[in-house]
C-alpha cells in the first residue's frame, strides 16, 4: 500500500495525473523546491523535503535530498526487524514511491562546451535517489519515465498496489537510466578535458530474432542509441525482420541517404544490384531493376520517394522481400500488402549516427562513416575537362561504388548502373564481372562510365575497360604504377580522373 511518495523532477510533463491520483487517494507527497511549487500551483498538498528533514536546501540547491531521513525512508526493509527499530528510534517515515528524473545533461551537452555550465547540470541527488529506490524495488516503486505514470495509476486503481514484475521492470529501467546518464557525462568530459575518450555501450535488448545468419545461430536485436535505425523505420506490413533483413535494410537506407529524391536502389546481400536516378520513382525503379533482374529477385528495394499505385503494380510483378520507402499512398499500400510475407517499411528519417562500429571477438573498432563528397579533389589526368553532366555521372558511379564490397567496380550510363563487380580478391576480376553482368542483360557499354573504389595496380584493367567500350574512368590514384595506368589511358583515348579519395568497404 502506497502511503508516501517523493517527487523531484526536471521534466514535469504528465506529473499532474499521477500526483492528483495519489493525493486523492490519501498519499502524502514529499517534494523538492521547484517541483513542490509546481504541484502546489495545481492545487495539490505537498510537504517540502526541507520540512521533512528539518534541514534547508544549501549550496544553491546542490544539496536537497541527501539526508538520512530521506534515504533511510527509501532504503529501509520492511521485513527486517532492525530496520524497523532504526526508523522508529530516529523518527524516519518510510517512502514507498520515488518519482525522479534528472537534470537534462544530455540536452545541455549538445548545446555547449562550457565546463561550468556542464558541471552545474550534473545531477547528484537525483541519481542517488533513483539508485536507492531501484535497489529496494521490493519495498519502493521507482519511476523515471513519464510514460509509466498511467501504468502505475491503472495498477493502483485495480489492485491497490504495484505487482512485483512491474516493480522489477521499473527498477531495471531506473538502472538503465543512471548508466546512460553517467555514460553521457563521461563521453562529454572526455572531450572537454581533451583526454582519450572512454566510451561505454549500453545495449538495450529490443527483440529475439528467429535465428542469425544461419538457422543454427541464435540472434537478438539490441539498440545502442535512442536515435537508432530501429527508431527510424516503421513496419507497416508483414512479419518482423530477421537478422539478415536488418543487415540488408541498414545497407539500403545508407544508400538511399546518398542519392537524390526519386532515386531507387535494389540490394542483395548488402551489395547493390541495381541503382538509377530518373525523373520519377517509377522510371528509376524500372531502370534499376533492368540492371540485373536476376540478382534482384528476392532482394530489398529502397525508394527515395512516395510509392503510388503505378509503381506498386510494377513492384508486384517481381518478388522482393522488403520494400523501404519514404511513404506509400493508400492505393499502393492496398496493392502491396496483398502479399503476406512481404514487408513494407516506411523510413521516417535517416539515422544520424556519425560512426561505424565493428564488434570483433572482444574488441570494438570505431571509425567515422564514409560520408560527404565522394571526390576529395578531382583531377583529370587524361582527356579533356569534364562537362557538368560527365562529372555528375562519375560522381553517381563512385557513390554507388562506395556501397559495394571491395574490390569494387561500378559501370554506369545516364544515371543508371549497368554492371557491378563486388567483393573480388582481384580488381581485374571485379572489372571482368561488372562487364560480363552488363553484357548478360544487353546493356550498351559504349561511352559508359566506370568507378573503382581504389587505385588500379596495373594497366591491364584500363585495356579491358577500353575493349568493352568504357570511355570515362574515375579512381582514387595512389598506385606506384599510376604513370603506367595514365600512359595506357592516354594511348587508348580514354578520360581518366583521379579523385584523391578511396572508398574501401570490407
């Protein structure tokens, strides 16, 4: 039975519902200064913590709740006789509920580098209250999330108390909150103090997956960030995503992010197998599919635009596991949802994470994402200067190339991919595969454009490209045989551009 509750809040949203319910049911409410004033203005009777402790808030509010009468009331154990005697002897009353959220350090840390401002927004008493209440969850209900107020009200209405399972969930949420809070402080002050950054990774389990990459492997879905990929997509239709689906969806969305509105990407096993950018999504899709319709079967489509009925009917003619789009109109949704196993995902926004992480057998690798202009500096080594359309085409080819597993070759023409060579141990093999795939589907390679994610180590690739009809080549440069490659391109009448930026993807 709840008799006394302690409130200390920075974010007061929704607290009126809980406070009014408790007060109406005879619960005594203790509160710190700012929260107490807020509750009084709502007509709720409140006893200030300083009145309870008979000790004033000091140090401009730095010390408010750190007192035995507060923490004895929270940490007492109702079934331990010595605890009960201590409370009686010292006139300490039990506290049955703690409702606390913290100074908004995470928000302030994004707005300033001022050390003094940051320090004053580090919560001490709040974190201590949360941890004490969570430690004693069997006797104390701890609430750190306003979204839980209605759940608590409902349980108290129906049962007069909060069940053990809910208390445990609330305690776990409380521990998670303090860990995340401390992690944010550590990360920010590592940067402010210019020390080697110490990062902690709080992983929240979101789901158990059917299996991993293969049926014999267990798999789970965790999220690291509040603003994660998981939060950016909405599954409108179909069964939940598998382990491999999540990996492919991430690859699709990262590609979509790099291309203009109305572009379409088709991905299979994280590699693009079709990309095009035309005047609308329908024609972009038709052109992207024609790159390699065989590989596209069973793949994932990313549409940087809204899917209408015309495009939906075209999509229905081919089997795709997942369709990701910025939106679907009602006609398109009705058409596409008829296939039960297909998933329809609406991308609400692109994830903002600036780093890539790889977890490898007890170590973590971290790097900045390969973002920004694909050309660090563009230098025409052979041929005439590029006109605007030629430059855009080479940028398009290189943008696709950076999303292809290395060694990677991409051939394009008219803002459409013609052939891709992915993940080969030899660059010349990647080139041969890209050419072969283009020819397999009768694409015209005459005067086409080629992008290579890294330099050509030998001039043989230049000769093979020329024989296939390729006219424009972009590569980073940097090989000890660059001059050999340049001379071969000059001899064959090609246009060769060095970009100065490599795009390996392992």
